[in-house]
C-alpha cells in the first residue's frame, strides 16, 4: 500500500499539479479536499503520512485552523503551501509549529525535497527532544543528534564511525548500538542514505558529471557510488537523471 498524502488546496489546478508531482514519487495523493471539516474526517479515516495545506481557503476556517488541530493531535506532520510570506501570516503559522512551508509559485523540486526532508525528520522525531519538550528524558537523544548534525554538515567528506563515536565519547560498538536503537538504522546506513539523498538533489538540480558527484560525496569509485545508488533508489544515477529530464554527463 502506498503512503497517503492529503492536499488541502481549493485551487484545483494547483492541487492536481501537486498530486502529479507526488504520485511520481510513489505516494497516493488525495485532492478535492476544500474544507477543514472534510480534511479532518479524511485524516481519521485514511491515516495519511503527511498533510499539505493551503492557508487561504474560501471558507470561514482557513488552513491555520487545521494546523492548530494537527498541532494538538501531534501525530501527523504538516506543511503549509501559500503565496503569503508576510510577518503577520508567518507569526500565525509559527504558533502552529509546522514541519515545513512552501511559497507559491513553487517548482516541482520544492515539493519533492520538502516532502522528503519532512518525512525523514518526522521518522526520526524520537531524537528531537526540542520539539517533544520533555526535560525528564536523558541526554542520549541529544548526543545522537550531535552526530547527525556532524553527518549533515560533512556530507561531502568520508565520515568514519570512529569520528562519530569520538563526538559521543562512547566506544564505537556502544555508539553503533545506541544510534541504531534510537534511529532504527545503523550509522553506516544513515550516512549512506544521506549521501544518496544529496546525490539525488545534485543529479536533478545540477549538470555535474556523475563521476564527480561520486567523488564529491566521498565514494571510493564511480562504480561503488553507482552500486549504492541503484541499491537504494532502484535506478542507476544516469537513469535517475534522465528520468528528471536532465542531460547526463559521464
């Protein structure tokens, strides 16, 4: 079963545009949802993985009303889509603590990257105690988050497990065990996933030759990179780039 995303957007053309973008990414997308009440009923029925909601709806209750509802539920991530980015609107939005904000007009890559990042962050929300706000939990998640921050800031480097364990001051085997427990994947798998995610963006948004992308991201060889990419994405880097209408430069 495909993960479900609900789009609350009363401009049908925009809703269909978003639907097409996300269906290409493997999601089931429900549109034709133009009222907050309808969206709430659907949320209870289909249990979506994500909500995309416009702020300005042609009804009494706007998208921020639904954001307040989702904030209280606190079990589904949500992203606002709006042509407004003024201080008054952003102040209201900030009160609902959304997971993302996309400004219209948007490009397909804006939708793809924001949705991917939000779902990844939500998947690993158990390490983000700032959002959970629980001062009684021990320091382990904060320590793990330091290593994740290091990974994200050094994604173009070859990242050694020993370096990450030094950040935590734990022995490598203990670090691997704790990291895996709190994130659901090993440190090596996390690093590889983040590098491949970065590679996807570079393949779509730039014309950098694939072999250079491989070495820029710290892979030992072009072949090693291609094998890892195909294992995770189920396509070769060249096929992935071509599928996004970008000329391949080998």
